C-alpha cells in the first residue's frame, strides 16, 4: 500500500499497515479476527480459558484470549474474546485451571443459559451479544465475550480514509497521538491493535469504524471541540485514563463500543460541555465512572443538553455506573438537561466512600443546574458496596468551586435490583435556594419488593418527591 498517497492532503503522518483479511468460514456466518503476531501473541495472551466457536454442527474454531485488567482496588487479570457473527453460533468455554461447580452468564437480559460438563461451559448465541462468563462466582477472572454483527463493507484505504488493518500499530516515533483531520473515516478493522490515542480535535465529520482494538493508550479516543463524530464498533483495552473523553463537542454518536480498564481515573465515557449525544449498545467495565456527564471542566466550557444512552451494559469496579453534574466552569452557571438512560444493565457497582456512591448519581456542584433527567428500565445485578441512587446538591471540597444551583424534574421508572446489603438511597438539597425539586420514583423494586418513601433517606431542601 502506498502510505504517502493515502495521507496526501490529510496531514495524518501515520504509519499504516494493511494485512490480509481475517479468515472466514465458507458460509461467512462466523468471522474470527486474526490474533497478534510474533512476540505480541504471547504478550497479550491469557490462558485461563480455552474458547472455541462454531456454526451449529460445524467445525470448532479456536479464539485468541486477550488479557485485560480489571478492578483498580487490586488489579486482576481477566480475559476477553471477540468475533463477528451473521447467524446462530455455539460457544464452548473451558476453564483451564481448577475444578468448576457452576457457571453464570450475565447479564440475564441476554438470555444465555450455559450447560456445564466438567470444566467446559457450552451455550448458543442466536444474535450478537456482549456478555460476561463467570465460573463459581469469580467476577475478577472472568471471560468478557464480545460477539458483534459483521463489520460490513468498511471503506478500503484511499483518499479521506485512514486504515488500520489486522496487526499491531504503534504510535510513530515523536507522535503523542493519531491525529484525525476533518472529513475522515478511520477504519480499525477486526484484528487491528492500535497502540495509541485516537485524537479528533477541532474537526468535523469524522467516523471511527471497525471491530479492532485501541490498546494501552494514555487515553483511548479523544473528541474535543468537534462536531458530527461517530464511533462505531471498536474495543478500548487497558487505557491509563478515559476510554473516550468528549469535550465541548456536538453531534456525537457512540455505538457498540466495548471497554475494559483498571487504572486510576480510567473512566469509560466522560462528556464535558457536550450536547446532542447518542450512546447505544456499549459495554463499559471501568475502574471509575463508566458514564459521566458534566458541564465545563479544564479547557471545555458550556452547557450539556440532549443525551440518549440506550441498550447498554455498565460495570463500575469503582465509583458510579452513572454520574451527572459534579463539574462545571468556575464562575459560570451552566445547565445540564434533557438526559435519558433507557434499557440499561448494571453488572456491578462498588464504592467505599459514601459520598461517591450511587448506581444512578446526580452529584450537582459548581453552580450547575441539572434538570429533566430520566432513568427507565434499569436492571441492577450486583452492588458490592454502594446505593441505588444518590441525588444531591453538594459542595465537594475536593473538586467543586461552588455548590450546584439545583436538581429539577427527575424520573426513575421501572428499575429493579436483585437485592443485597446496600446503603439506603439519598435525596438532599444544599440550601433554601439550591434545592431538589420534582423527583418521581415509580416501580423501583429491590428483591421483588417495591421501594417506598420510608426506604429513602430524604434530606433537607427537597420538594415534590413522589414515590409510587
């Protein structure tokens, strides 16, 4: 491939590689991505499991098991596999060490039931899925399985296309990121390992597509001061910071992103002063907030409006699965509004500090006004330490410049938690002019029992609370 001609007019300065496409079964129902080659094969491998996949009744094919880090409290080695499917497949997962008594596949909403014979669990997938396979309740050394729909016809290398084919792609010497210009499609094809930050800054009309991996970057994908940016399909593994940082940008769509992280402040998706955002069908397992929505922070300033986060799986080994409102621009009065989380599975929430607890958290600081937020159809599987929701106007001495201005019109509807020993949810204002107003809780069940007002710690400066 002629790299010079690919980059002509793009000022991309990237080292590009295109290798043969991953092998396919003859009927193209199942696509297995190429594993890392050479020394990288052993550097990325986790041999806790042997994972095989086939079309029903067909020949079993081995998958490559990547090592991923989870849980910052005490980072552990877990596993990850990925493949594409265009029809039903059968999966076999063998645990290679120790005896096995039971297996669980989460989330329950995936509808996957595994059969255990000896140390091998088998199950069928009728559609693409993002699941966790866990033996004997071990969630720190589990298998993350990402079965995607086919990548489709990704654009080949050419004008306006930056193409990472299967293989390892380190940052070119002297570069801090892969900088992406406007009007560009970035292909991270299945089997690609991109070792560096993908940076979209001061740009527009950018697409980042494909089922490859952004691996071990300082930050996975940066979208800053940009508009009309789509991220569809990649995996972000082991970032030192955010999986996706989005600052002061509009028209952002993030679909089918998968992320696993276990470093300090390795949040999943963080939005600072962004509007018109769509997040759909993501799997986020992070050692800090999995999705956070703020006003201004650092160089990013402005309101945050019009968010739809749907059909996704969130797993916070530390901090919140959902956090809204803590940061804002000092001296400003920003508004965060029209935010909806719908059809969400929460696989975990663990936070030692009560001030930072809450599967659904609105922690309103920095003169932000948070209003018109909806949480609907939320299924909470596990809370190791924490609470279901935490809606407070606060002054956080560590992070805030001022208390928030208030929280208004919050709806929590059709939420269920399997049950367990957790802290009571909290609703509280800060002062007579910084209140929580108009919270409605409908059909929130814990262990099959509907939550009532007496089950909530209602603090001062709260008006119009309805629980039914």
